[in-house]
C-alpha cells in the first residue's frame, strides 16, 4: 500500500514538484530507488544547516530562470522522444511486439523524470516571476501526470525491496543462493563453459531459468517467509498491473496532450511576468532555503541522533491502516530539500547532468552541495522503507492467513521500520555535518 504524503510524484500533492511529459504521447518514467545502509553511533555536533545559496552567480535575473526552464524543457522533450522511439512501456519495459530497447534508453527514461521534476520544482519556487494563470494551471496537471507514471515502478521496487529483506532476515542459508544466482546471471554473457561430454547445461542468461531461480530461493525460506513472499508478490504485482494500465490510459488521454503542448511551448517561450525582468532570483531561492531549515528544525533530530532509539516503531501495532503520522514531517522535508536543491541549480546556471557524478537515486551531482545530495539520499531511503513497511502491514491484515505467515510479515514490518530509523539517523548526522561511522 503506497504511503499518502506530500511527495513530488503524488498526484494529490498540489504544492510539490511534479513531472510533465512532451509534445507527443510518450512513455516512460522511473522512480528513485536508493540503497540503504545501516549506520552506527557517531559523536554529536551542533546543528548546522547547509548554507543558503549565497554563491557568486553571474546572472540572477529572470533571464537566467528562463534559460534554465528552456534547457530543462528541451532535455525533457529529447528524452521523451528517445524513450518513445525505443517502443518501451511507461517505465522502460518492452512494449508489445517490440524487441528489447537498445542500450541507453533506460537512461533516457531517467533523464525524462529528472528534467520533469526540475521544471515543476522551479515553477513552484519562482512562481511569482511567472504568469500566474499559466503556472497555477500547469502544476496540478504535472502532479497528476508524474504521480500516475511513477506508481508502476514504485510497486516493482517495493516488491523487490521486501523480497530481498525476507531473504536477508531468513539467514545465510536463504541469502546465499540468491547471491550465487545473481553473480551467475551477471557473469553468464562473458563466461565460457568448459567442454564436457555430458548433456549441455541450460544457458544462465536465457529467460527460462528466472522462475527456477525464484523457486529455488523460495525453497530455502521457512514456510511462513515463503508464504509471506508469495502474498506480497501477489498483492504488489496486482497493484503494479493496475498502475501500468492507468499509465497507458493517461498517455493516451486528451489531458496528457494538453500538458504536452504546454511543455513544448515552454521549450521556446517562458511566460514571464512583464515586471519580472529586473527581478533578483536570490531572495526567492533564500526563501526556499528558509522553508527547508524551518521544517528541519521541527524534526526530532535529537532523538534521531541516538541509534536504535525505537522511535520509528511507535504505533507499530495500531489498527489504523493510515500511514505513520510521524513520517509525514520527514516526507515534507524531503520535498523541501529537493526544491531547495533545484533553486541552487537555477542560481548556479549549470545544466544538471553535465557535471558531477550521479547519486544513488539517479540525480546528478551538478553544482549542488554534496551534503544536500547525501541528505536527499537518506530521505529517499526513509521514504522507501516507510512505504515498504506499510505494504507489509497491509499484507498482514489479509484475512485468514496462517500464523506463521503473519509472524513473518510482522518481522518484515519491524525490519523496515528499523530501516526508517537508520535513515533518520543518517540524515541527522549529514545535516549537522558530522560523519556517520559504519557499523
């Protein structure tokens, strides 16, 4: 079950940065999936937020904003065209009667979402310099589109996260076959099998062995864990199929065409207000930074700085199926951090993706502070773990499941809430500028 919170890819989030499409019905988006690592205690330090965007910038007027928006719209349309020509589905999977996409089209889908998020985030931060009717009409439509296109990949990554956690929690006997199978699959194209007179072995890279690997993995799990994995697989696969159908319907709708036309016009003309030409962008970017620091100040960073404080497990047995109320402020900070980082990119006037290395969620480093990227990665892990825990809790509420299955789902839920706690710990140390010591 997906978390309902203020999230740039949530269709109901009217104040967050969404994602638009291009000029013609295209396909594809990806979502940020980050890899979580646990952390151990580190010495406390005074809370210091990343500095406000006060860097020396060559051009901080409305023309710099227009150039940034045009560049992002152009990048979006280019990525959309490449992704559409590959014949893939909304999230990069091969479409019907199409061969597998050539190398690089997965990157095109990622670039599509990356440019879309930056357009929508920039519209939110610098809306006072843009045409009011145009900006207010674009943002809800972009939120609807980005939320619809993001759900399929979100369900797929959530299922993968939960199944990996089940194998990890089942001990080395269950985790080892998955690791061996993954290494064999990764090296199969470059491995030459030794000659033998026996019957030829099945090729490791062929599509057929995948179900057998999954069956072998499930055989190494306990009965409760195996049934819990099957239940999660069934529920999340059904949700992913429905999200895929919704994405296809959205891409063929007249609503999509209207949004695509507006994005195409943005690539050539930015609707600035007449009085926006001499305006300075730095006060608006500083306001975004202030909103971020105020939201972080409201977080329980003191408690988050203590490892294994069990705060994320509070209300873990609540019968309310709604998302954890304590997660909402952290999700809001994640949104505000993204808006602040995009504002820094506008002031730096450096097209994202041209400099720096990619972070774990696919974001390019660009001109942004490394601390901002690291903090964003921690909040991405927090979001992923929170939604995975909610999915495990929802599966545990299924009527008439076996006690062993319910127990496995409860352990899985607690594990993901501990992942939430570890992500908060990492964010707290990143924000305060203290290093996180690995366990």
